C-alpha cells in the first residue's frame, strides 16, 4: 500500500497568500484527520472526517482555516489569508473502522509563512 | 497545565543502553495509552499501545502504565542507532480507534550513539 500521501512536502509563501495542502488517504480508510505540529504546542488535531463528512472541527484555530473532503480519496486544508504564526508541519492521517484501528500518518507538509 | 507532559530531551545514550522515556498526565479518564515513533522528516508511526494499568512487551520495547501515579513509560532494551527518533506518548479516554480524541505529548528526542 502506498500509505497516506501529502503534497506539497514543503511550502514557503508570503503572509496574506492562500495556502492549500492536499492529502490522499489509504484506500479503504474511511476516517481522515488533519493535525498540526509545532515545537511549542506539539501535535494538535485540527479536524477529522468520517465517510467524507466533517465530524469535529473544534481544533481549527480560526475562520482562516477550512478543510474539505470532496470524495473518499482526497482532502484539502486551506489557509486564507496565511499568517507567520501558521508556520508548522501539517500532517494528514487516515484509519479504517472495525474495532480499534490505529491512525496512519503521512510524511507531512512543512509550511513556512514569511 | 497541559493534559499530557513529556520531557522534550534531547536524550543521548550509548548503543546497547537501556532507555527510559516517560510521560505524566492529569486526566484520570484516560484509559488507552500509546507510544508513537517519529523519524526526522516523517510522520508518527504507532509503536505500542496498552489499555489501563500494567506492562506490555514487544521485542526490545516495554510499555508500562501506572494509573495511580498518572505516569507511563516506554523502555527500550539493547538500544540501537536505528532507534534514534522522537518518541511521542499519546492517550485517550475512549480508545485507540479512529474516532477517539487522542492527546499527544510533545515528544522526547532520542539519540543513540554508536
């Protein structure tokens, strides 16, 4: 299996620009998670989907952040407008159902907002 | 106070040493405990998981939970340079599963010197 695929791996952009992060979950998985990792706050859950439906977005920091999952094989996390404090590594993870299934993480997108 | 506290390290030990990594937590509702390993520039991968108190062993790795003290540990025996990574503890009140709200520690950076 190819695992969770994220793109781009690195993104550097200027403050105020729109940023779009992409994720392809493992085929057959019906849960998808977006996390943010920083030195100060560690790994934080932003939002998760079940069967393409957002279930809990309480971790989304503010209205500048939005996430979509138009189909079972694709999700986006968008930041508009971006700010320097959004600089972090953003991870996507997916998992299946049927008992306790661990989350499988992608390799992340390293985002720098100048 | 954070729900989960973890010493960030870095921790440097010689090859072959026994390593002890620890986390403390404040939420007595946590029942499910996990350890993730994260290599540089990679996403976290689930290493071990345990339920409630007690020990669990898997090869060179032993996970230990002391709920009375709200303290969990991961021991690595005969440590290898390939064990060099950041280790994150994680815990949940609901399960290891997809829908569980999992709280992560900030991670301990471990380096094994050849």
